[in-house]
């Protein structure tokens, strides 16, 4: 029985986590999802003004994916309201 047990490597959660991270695909690492309070306030103002996605992107000098994620996050947290005009409009 000891021979069979010696073939099984003990595995800790730290080892398992390291293996998962080594094989994992992380989406969006090329984007910047960190927002200053000033940029967040500017986004909220532009959102209230019903500005379109590309206008907001140009004003904030951000990629559209970054702005979409911010909008989704703020909507989810109830910090902005849904609006009639679609973001892509």
C-alpha cells in the first residue's frame, strides 16, 4: 500500500491554485479598468448628458471596452441610471 501512496503527490490548495493560474486565460489584461475619481465624475456627467459611447471615449481618452465596463459596473451598483438613448446611439 505504501508504494501506491507514494505515487500520489500531496497537493495543497496553494499548489492547485498555482496550476490553475498557470493554465488560465485572463481576458482584458490589455485594458485599463482603473478610474480616477475625476474621470468617474466626468463619465457620470457625460452619461447624464446622454452622450454616445464614442463621444465619451474621446472625452476620457479611453478605449470603448473600458468605458463599457465602467458603465456596466456603475449600472450594477446603482450609481447611474439606465437611459432611453442606447450607449451606441
